[in-house]
C-alpha cells in the first residue's frame, strides 16, 4: 500500500534512503495524491535523495512556499473586506497553521481559505465579501438552499480576479449532524494573531480536525488531517495538554472522534502500536493507494462515503438528498 509508504516516510524520513527507483515513484505518486508532497519534501530535506526525486521535491517545496504566501495574502484580503464590520474572523485549517507559524504548516498544501465567523453575522459577512469581489461557485438552486438551510457554511465563494475560493463557516459540523459543537465557545477561545485575525487554540484545532475527519465526510484526505493532528500533539503535548484537549472534546461532544483521531495519528505517525480492532477499517481506507497513487478498495471507499452522509443527516433527509444528487448527475469521486 503506497499510503503506508507516505506515513512511514513522514514518521521516519531516513527510511526513504532505502528506496529504489520504483519505490520513489510510488512514494511521490502517493504523496502527491494525498496532498502531502510538500510536507514530504520538507521532512526529507537535507537527505541524500536521488537527483530525479530531488527535483520533484524541490518543486514541491517551492510550490508549498508559493501556496503559503498566497494563503496569507488571501486571509489579509478577507480581513480587509470584513474589517469595517468588526466581525471576528477566525482562520481554520492550513491557513491557520501557516499564519500562526505552526509545524503543521511546514510544507502544507493549502487550497481554499476557511474562516469561522459568528452565525448571527453570517449574512453581513456574505454581503461584505460579495461587495469585495467574491462571487458564487454553485449556481444550482438546490445546492444553494441545501447549504443555507442545513450546512455549517455558506455556499463556496470564489474571487473573480484572484480565482481563490473562500469557505465561510459559522460552525464546524453541518446543522443536521448528530453532534452539535459549541461554535460560540470556539470563537470565544480563539487566539489573536495581532493583525486582526485569530486562530483556534491548539486543542480547538485538534477537535476541529477530528470533527472534519471522523464526524463529517468520507475520511478523504485523512492522512493529511492526521498528520496535522500529529504535529499539533507533538508541538503542544505535555504540561496538562491532554486534560485540556479532553475537556475541549467533551464540551463539543466530540470525545469519541478526538480519541480515535489521536489513536490513528499515533499508529500511523507515532509509536506504531497495533491498532484497535474498531480502527482497522479506517486504516484500510486511509492507506488504500496503489503504486500510481490511485485509490484502491472501492467497496471500502463506498462504505465510508455512505457513512459520511449517514453522520450528516437523518435517514429520510439522506435518502432524499442522495436521490436528488443522483438525478442531477453527481457521482462520488472514484
């Protein structure tokens, strides 16, 4: 499983020194597919890498640095758009890591800008962003209604000039989900960066990562999310952090998800102890890549796709939603 090669290389960078040409091909393909190639490039920097692989990794480091600067600029543009309103703007995910200078941001590939704002001010934030040049990505009326009524964020927006997307969240899980995190408490706990933007505290970042990975969706991109969690645990663990994390998880109703995320990240990137029986399907899903980085174990993938929707909404709503999406031509990526 090429996914296992990526996990091993991140856990023990020196392990790549034993790879032959085929091994390097598999590792690079899988790392790119998992959007971890920039992170891999950072981890193995300074080792005696074969020239062909070294060129790929150098490009990945350059792309990650460009992405870091672009993400920080996009966060500043969002701050400027919302500054007059006084709306608190909390950065999430990759942009938060690089803005706060955390180890989880080193080499991190960053896509959309994700921000968290108070729900009671979401329409005000939307109007200000539209006035500043963002516009709708999803024109479909069903999708627009679905997002506004049931989701934890606005329909995605893209800037007409910079071609960069922003996801404006008012909480961290869909409103229909079985778990209801306390978004007000998350925003209140945010740590100011001194530039008009804030980030969640480390325990909040881990809780958000676990929620995104295990309580919402099909675990796609899970290796990257678990690496984020591993970095945060390594950077902030100790001095009572475990108790702080447990209290935060319990407050938001995400104890089970956080405990599983910690176990999975420890198995993949830490001590490598034998996984619990209940965790093994997740590991099968997370590591299912062939030598070209393509997804394998399609039945497992389908099962997690259905599981993700089951967690998101009640049965009747789920059936209606899947039927509507199927009729519109949507199929899960394979």
